[in-house]
């Protein structure tokens, strides 16, 4: 059903994982968007047996399917950052995934740190303030041909419906 996910996973999911992954995807697709995006819900997922490569450091990253990833946002595929996003943190804790701190300022043993700070464990960008480092990293990726900055907006019908209901101008 989710053609972009199916196309990506085709040929990448190890045979020993494919049946479980297919079952998980079917089960997750049966959930409503509201059920999947509920912040307080338990995050679930399934390891695909596949790996992606981080273009910044060539590190292999395990590819999981998860029901809390928002399919309507961008491609529906995300690189999780457990040390700096609470939903990703909860998922990583549940499945015993690595939590690599890259922005100093919090205690990632207790929860994700979502604020600003200095980069750590970030190669040549370590020591830079996170806000400034974002631009530098984008330029670095662009120069290597591995990325670029893009702003994407996807307005959803219910936003307009709610605005009309409450009578607020937009």
C-alpha cells in the first residue's frame, strides 16, 4: 500500500526479516493517522535487516519501520536522532538502539535534549554552536553533493476547516 516505502525496502530487507516487516507494515497501515501520531502512545517498530549510510561519516545506520513516523510529512522516511528528539528517544530506549549525543546541554540518560548547544561527537563541526553549525553542515553536504537545504510546507485540510469553524482569519 505505501508504495514509496515498499519501493525502498524491495530488495533491501533481508529474507529473514521480510515476513515480519510485511506483517508490521500491514498492521501499521490499519491504524488511523490520529492513532499513529498520538504523542503519549507506545512507539512500535520492526527492524528491516537493511542499513542506510550516513553521508556525513559513512556510518551504517539500521533501517527500521515505525508507526510513529508521519507518512504525510516529506517522504515518510526519517533519520531518527534519539538524543535530541523525545519520540525518537522513547523508540531507541524501547528497542535498545544507540543514542549518540551530538548537541551538549542535557542529560540524555534521562531524556532527549531538544535545545541549542555546542556540537559534540560531530567531527569537524564539534565545538560550533548548533544554530551556526546547521548552515555550515548544509554547505559542507552541498559541496560534497550529498545534500542541500530545502523548506517544505504541507498544509492539511483540517487546518483550514478548523480555522473556518472558529472564525479566525488566516
